[in-house]
C-alpha cells in the first residue's frame, strides 16, 4: 500500500487523470538536472538555492535576503495551519440572516430543491437588498449521482482509491450549493452578503470519505463570529479545498486564493497545492504556494516538489526567476476539517 | 423679421462650409490608426518597417494665422473661453502682444480643465453607461452625478498634474487620486470629512500605487467580460497611453484553423502566429488588471466593486492568461507596470501626439509625424511637464496655420459649452447633465462629441445636427442672459453693459447706445470689431426694431441679437 501511496503522490501534486499512474508534468523544469543554469545576475549565490532541484532553463534572479525567506516561510506555515478553518458556516449564516429578516418576500422562487431570490428591492422594514441568489440542497444516495453531484469528476486520490471505493461500496452524501450575489444592509451596515459560487459536498463510504469546499468569492455575515474565516476578514477567491481520507491517511488539495491575511503577506494563492498524511512525504507540501507582500504588492512563488527531495524546502521564484529557498514545517493534517453540509 | 434679418440668419448657415476651407484636401491620407509608434506586435524581426516612399509625404502649406485669429484660437484651446475685449484691444493695438497673452493663457489654471476635456475624448469614459452596475449607488446619488464623477476621476488626476506642474510620469505612478464627495461616499478613500467637490485623496484599501491604472474611475468604465480576461482593458492602456491600438492591427487569418469552440479559440490564441502576434504582448499586459476583475455577479455587488482585490491578482493563472509582462519583460504587478510605462519612450511621445491632436482637433498626417518627435523632445526637455509640450505645440506653424488646408477647425462640445457659459452665464443642463456634452441624455454626438459608444471619431466638418444644436443653445443662452441682464437688472451684467433695455431706438441717443451695444457684442461674442455706424450694425438694428415692434419687450429684442451672434459659425469654427 505504501508503494501505491508513493506513486499516487504525483497525481496529488500534479493532477493526473483517475486511474492513471502517468505523471502529467505541468512543471516544465522537471527531469533535467543542473548543468546549465541561466544566470542573469553575476552576483547570484547559487548556494542559496535549493540545490537538489536546479534545472536547465532556470533564470536566476537577485537573491532575497534571509529575513525575507524566513518571513515567507512563516507566512506559509500560517497558511497551512489556517486551511482547516475554511468551512461553509459563514455562507449559511449570511443566508440565514437574510432569510430571517423576511426579505424573501420580494421575489422568491422555489423550483424543486432550490430557493431563488431575485431583484433589487426594499424589504418592508426599509432594509436594502440587491442581487440574485440560488440555494440548492441535494441529498446524494446513489453511486451514479455521486459522480455527478460531487463535482469531483476528473479527480482521484491515492492511485485510484477514491474511485475504487465508490465502485464497490455504498456511498451517501449531501451537497449545498449557492450561486449568485445577494446583499442586505441596514443602518448598522452589512447584514449579509454572498457573492459568487459556493459549493460544499461531503460523501462517505464505509472505508473512505471525500469532501469538496469551493468558496468562489466574498462572504459577510453579521452573525459570523470573530473566529470564523469571514469574521477574520479573509476573502476567498475561487478557493477550492478537496479532502480525501481513509484508514491509511489523507490528502488535502488546495487551489485558489485568499486575501485579507494579517501580517507582512496579505494574500496567498495555491496552484496544485497539496498536504498529505500517511504518504511518502508528509513533511513537505506539494505544488506552488504564492504569497503577496502587502507593502509593495510583490508576489513570491514557492515551488515545492517532494518528489525530488522530501526536505520541506521549496524554491522561491520572483517573476519567473529563482531568488531563494524557503523551508517550512507542515502541520499534521486533519482531514476531519468540515462537518456535513 | 425683415428680409435682412432672415437673409443674415440663412447666411450664417451657408457660411459654414467655407469657414473650414472650401479648398481643403480630402482627409483620406490622414493617419487614424495610431500605428506610428513602435509596435508591440511581434513580427519575425524586431525592426519596424517604414513604408513611406523615399520622397515622403508633403507637409500642408501652413500659412500664418493673423494675430486676432491666433488670439481667439489660443484662448479657446487653452482656457475654453473667448478673449476679453481688453485682450482683443491690446492685440489690435500691437499684434506682437498676442505672444504675451498666449504665454499668460498657458499659465492659466483653466489649462488643466482644457487638458482634462481633451483627454475625455482619449479615454472615452465620460459616458452614461458604466461597466459596473450602479443600481445600489443610485439610492444615494443621481445617475448623472455618478456617471460624471466616475468618468472624470482619471482626467481630474491629469488636471492636477497640469495645474500643479507635476511630471506626467505621476499619471501612472502616483499613490494619490482626485475624487469628489460623490465618489468619496462610495469608495475607500481618505477624502477630507465634510469637504465638497474635487479633492486630492488616497485609496485606503492598499491597492498598488499606479496612478490612473489604480483608479476605480477607469476600470468601472472600461470593463472586461469573463472570457475577455482584461484584454480590452489592456488595449485601452495601450491605446490611450502608448498610442498603439491593437484593434487597428491587420490580422491575416489565412491558415488559421476553425475557431468553432472556446477550446479552439484558446488554442489558436496561444499557438497560431496570426493570433500570437498580438496576444503574446496583449495578454501579459492584461494580466496586470485582475485586481479589478469582476465575475458577472460581482460587478453588481456594491461592496465588491468599490475595493481592490489582491486575492484576484493571480486569476490569470487559472483563467488561461499569461504572466504579467510589458513588451515581453516580466513585471511585478500593477505598480511595476506603472513605473515601466512611465519610462517607456512611447509614453511621452503618445502624450505629445494626443496633445497635438487635441489642440489641432484632427489626426496627425503622415507628413506631420516628425513634428510629434519634436514636441516629444520639448516635452522631455521640460521634465515631462504638460505645459512644456503645450507651449511647444502652440508655438508651431501647424498650430498657427491659417492656410486653406487645415487652417480652421471645429470646436469640441466642451469648448462650445464653456465659451457660451462664459459669455452668457448660461449652462444648458437638465437633471445635472450638460446637454451639449452628454451622449445619451444630451446632444454630445450631434455636436461631434466623442464618447466611444455613439461616436469614436471626432467630427472635423460641420454637420446639420451641429448647426441645429448650436441654434437651440444660442436661443436658450440668449434668452437667459438677456433676462438676467435686463429684466432682472443685475449689478454686473454679463453681456449687455451699454444698453439696459430702456433705450428708445427712435431717439438719436437711444439708437446710438443700441448701436454701440451691438458693436460691443460683436467684439465680445465673435471677437470682431464692427463700426457702430456701419452696414452690419444697420442690419442688426433693423432686426432689433422688428422684434421690439412685435413684442414690445426690449429683452426679447436683445435676445434676437444675441441669438444671432451666438449662432455665428465662428463660435464653433476657429
């Protein structure tokens, strides 16, 4: 099993198709080692760069100082630690706030399992509303329905474990889906606001479970507590977190962005990001994790590739040029991070 | 109305064509493609091919304008108003004084407003249809307030740069903006509490400092659909600031596969030379603007569109864009782009070209392109202060041309509006819209107004609709000013400073005062001296008597005279 997990790593990190062991390498720098570094800066200290991953065609930039490397590392560790705080709660609270204030009397449609609000109207008590929003709640009880409703088609984990589980076990699950934009304010400010696509799916079978949380845009809810991601001012943009776990371990796949982070770096973007438990290299994330320095809107991309060296370190890139190395400590993954929708 | 009056009115209209030069050559050789600057389009080689033949095109036969006409032209172009009677008298006494007056006009703060108005026609954003949805904000402000305020933010920044003699580089690097109380009510800016009107302020949402490139005003107007991925915005930046319009680039689709699906289109954009020629530079430029990117629902969310979105800056990655770059050199985001553009030679050259076109109210002819190089050099020598390049252009033979070709030009709607307001105090508005300028509620496109929707090319020949709008404007302004000056008998009349309505034209004293007033109106409104005892005044006195006989109301008789003069073609051709 461990070998399978190891092979499955490539799929986790690089997004291969279900049922295939082939590694689809989206990083064009792979498989060539270190013979011909393109150095555009004569002062570059190549020792500062993650030496096990130097490729041809790499452009060396002006190295960042050690303090910057450390601060990037700290920022990323904060990002990793905060991933499990993202859930559907603020979305539901925003929805509930608007529903409870009876603004639904303006334009409400209820086709099937969907509730749809439409229009730009004023509630009877004078509160202002604007927008259009759909909320759909779907129960999943059959395998075929799972594959569609989960919106997980095209994914797999751990060398086919997910699809194998679905194919052989009874699967149940639920999906809660919002789409649109609705905004309600009163004299004290925003009551609730939902803007974008929001999707939360949970499925489980006896031997495994999988979840998908998609937060397409900003959410505000007055009733959201200060510890929720919304209450902390975090702003997701097309943030997708997909988790899979079974008895052997688990994977958290991350893509998309979150703004509103405190500290030196105010935004992160994950591209094919992943953190694992019970796999070949749990001490290093996979994928590219980018952070934006607040002071000057400067982006640094940190490229991790545990396939090459499981050392917890990634290459720091600045506008395509290598400028340093960052090493991080990855928290132990808790894939029980979300409740049922 | 006697025949003389009718004949005069008809003559006003018939005089139109020849004022612009009956012998003007056709404009078919005019360059309206903005392709004279170095092209960012990728070709097999990096050289720019000069297709001009060996002899090259010939400059028009510039002939000097006389001093009075030059005075009028400079006053309207630089201040938006006609010269005072005093200025007129000084130049009549000594034509050389016109240079002193032009130098003074260049230092006038109204130059800032004029540059703003000229760049309204460059940015094409001062229209009534914004990209973002304003429904929510209309609960607090009228559509006219919103559209005008939003559209003016970019050019108000430019106005400040002119008035305060700041370097033009700040237009794309500044950490400040200029907003009014309407915008401050919507946007995250440190607008002074309790203030009114346009003030310098800063965005407080941490957006990158990139001058106009960081303004809501620009991007609320110039939007991008989801699949467009900011390419339209990138072209706006290229077109307005660098004078390269990708949409004017010829594309040879020969050999391009069928573009019958989204995927096929996306593939062609990245692989087919016919497409990559533009997209390899356009798309990296577009990738800078995702902090202002809105999905369809988001552009209807008032809280979403008001702030900058750092969390969207990297959407180009997932939506199929290319990494941010300018002319193939990678950049580090919007602020870096602003600095890079500011250092690009095309940036100042383009401004010089735009200023030339704005002042001469026409496109640069192929033969005149070298003139722009000279004005750009003057601009740079003047540390990119806008007045430096304006001064250089206004001193040029091309600007001072009074010859048969390109010796006259049409006033823009903004000049027509401001000169009439200055003469009469009358502003033609409804629901806060300036009717001379507004493209939908008003008559802007009918008068040659350029807004990018109803007109994209400036009018350079008189049109029937222009004459009609001028007529209605003249009638309304004349009625307003004569009521103001005579009926209300204000302390400081705007126009009628000799006659006060009590004059009896059948007495020698009364007739003389009326004659003197008519002559003074000629000087003030059309900047010409007429003999109070001459034929022109005879004719207009006759009209005055007719109207007075029929109505018995002196202010209506004066309104007829003022209308006649405000309809003079010289108010819009100069």
